[in-house]
């Protein structure tokens, strides 16, 4: 288990060098930045990417065409929630 790469700075330092600190977070040089003020400490960090978070959670059966239009009769399985009218 690796230790998080973090740095603690005061508000004035963050104000003067915020772009450098944000670049360090974006590049992975830092995992998180703690900014201290007289009465609080703020944590700044890069959020993990959610790209691919659903991978493997469902599958599309062989032969199913997701671009095929759905007819009104196909909506009957929804019961009262089925849309009404025509296009």
C-alpha cells in the first residue's frame, strides 16, 4: 500500500500558486492538497474518472439491434406506463 502524495499549504501560498498546485494534482504528482486557513482546512483533490464505471454490468444479447425502432405494441409490457398516441 502506497502513501498518498499530499502537501499542506496556507491560503496565501495557494492563492499565489494555485495553477501550479492544480497542475500537480492533474499530473498525479500530488494526490491531494490541504489548504489551511486560520479556522479550517480544505482538501483539494482530483476526482477519479467515471469512464468505464459500468463495464461488465450488463450485456446485449446476440442479434439485438439497439438502433431498430420500437413499435407501439412493444410498449405494452409497460402497462399503464406505456406511451400513448402515434408519431
